[in-house]
C-alpha cells in the first residue's frame, strides 16, 4: 500500500513539474518575442538568443548606449529562479554618456543595473537573485553626492543572491562573491570573497 502511494505521489509531482516548466517556457517565448520589438523601439542593441522570463524594465537616456550580447537570460518572473525574485530586472542608462554592456551568455535574476557613466559585464557573468550593480550615489542634485565611477565585472564572475556592487569596482575573472555581500573595492581574479565590506 505504501509503495502504491509513493509511486502515485512521484507521478503527480513529475506531472506538476512538467506542466510548470511547459508554462514557464511558453511565457518566456512570448515575452521574448514582444520584448525584442520593444528594445528595437528604444534603440537597445541585442544579439541572438535573448531569453526572458517575465518582463524586465529598461530606461535609456537619449544618446546613452545599452548593448546585450548573445544568449543572455533575464529572469524577472518571481518563480523563474527558485531562490525567489522580488523584483523584475531593471536596466537603466540614465545620462547621455551612460554605457551598459552585457556580454555573451550572461544571466540576470531580478538584477538592477543603474549606470550614470559605464557598467560592463563581460562574458559568462552570473548575477544571482535580487543583485544590484550601480556606478553612482544617485540623487545628483544633492551636494554630498560624489562623481560616478565605472564598474567592470570580468569573464565568469558569479554574484551570489542579494549582492550589491557599488561604484568604481572591478571584479576579476572567475571570482565568486558570496550572498549578501556589499562590494566597495576591487576584487582580484580567481578568488571567493564575501562580507560587508566584501573581502577575499
């Protein structure tokens, strides 16, 4: 009797997972189709293989540049990442000189990128759930705000869940940043780093 209930529960579980994945892929296809048209309208450059789960938000100042490489995935739907996403991806180039470049094979989950000068993600960068990358202190009308400083995440960097990368930071290739970290200074290549402030 136990064996019958076990088999039945396994079949039901697999069926639910199958339907859930089917629905997620169906939504992704239509989101991606619609969003490509939107990106063309606002002059965002993108390459092949762009995949969306839910609708991200883009904002681009006139003359600002946003470029997206091949096979980039943007997860904005709350359950498209099983850690849980509490907001859509938001990509903003907020001044005429702002530049955002997202390289090939990058993945963003509820990630906010806010650029006033320059933010570069090289290839194969993973941004875990609810991460933040910004090159400015924001509120530019406040005299306490310093200048914007560029950010660069090199090839194969992995940001854990809820990491914040602040202005003027370069993270070297292959480095992993632990969940919840606040990165205020450069991190070398090939290391694990974590904490507030983030340290190797």
